[in-house]
C-alpha cells in the first residue's frame, strides 16, 4: 500500500482460489476442510471466465465504494453472510487476518 498525505494511492490485493482441484489432490491434513469451485459446483470451471468475472465484480464494487462509500458494500456482505447461515443469523466465527506490509 502506498500513501501520500493521508490518502491511499493503491492497494495490492491477493487471494487464492482453488479452482479445479479434487478432494484427492488436497493434503491429508486439510482434505476435510478445503474445497474448490469444481467440488462446490460439480463441474470444471474456466479459469479465463473466472478471472474476467472477478475483475468485473471488483471493478463494480470499487466504483460503488468511490460513489457512496462503504455502507452499501457492508450491507451486501451482511446479506451474503446471513444467507449462508442455516439460522439466517449472519453470525460468523473464524480467524481474522491482519494486513501485511511487504516492504523491503
């Protein structure tokens, strides 16, 4: 991340997505925890289409952020989380990861 007088010029975002990996390809230690898009959808995923879709959605939500701030994004995230919980509560447990500075 680069900043100038309190403003962010850019942020480097990294994510890992298991795309076309089967259960047997995961190490034994994580095979009961890990999944992939192919496992979840039951079909092979086009990596090119995935990259295009990710870029388009990131661009859409970045424009939303610039236009209206974080409020609408936060609302949408809460909807997705609530939809994914059997009781609709949106309660999430897990581990938070701190931002990492990769400065020389």
